C-alpha cells in the first residue's frame, strides 16, 4: 500500500464510522420522539401540585413539599 492509499483508506473509514454514528443517533431520536409523554403524571396529595416523573418509577417525591405520591390516573 502506498502512503496516499493508506491515508485515503484511513479517511474513508473515519467518515464511514462517523456516518454510522449519525445514523445511530438519528434512529435513537426517531424512536424516542413519537412517544414524548411516556412520563408518568403525579398529583401531590399534600399540596395538589401536578408534575411528571420517569415512567419507571411507581412513587415520586413532590418537588414542592417532598411528599411521596402514587401515579395519577385520569
Ligand atoms: Zn406536594
């Protein structure tokens, strides 16, 4: 391999790697975007404050009065 071929090959693999990284993040963002309201809604039984938290938590602490609350269902 000549030196310019090595450089060309190196640049190409670098670009290909970058391309796949961009593709990966685009795919991940697309997967996340259609469901923006996956968060659970909580309504504080102490002060009535309505807030959201991650969907994987069952109990969430109220940011206003620190009381633990269960998920609020409409
Ligand atoms: Zn509260």
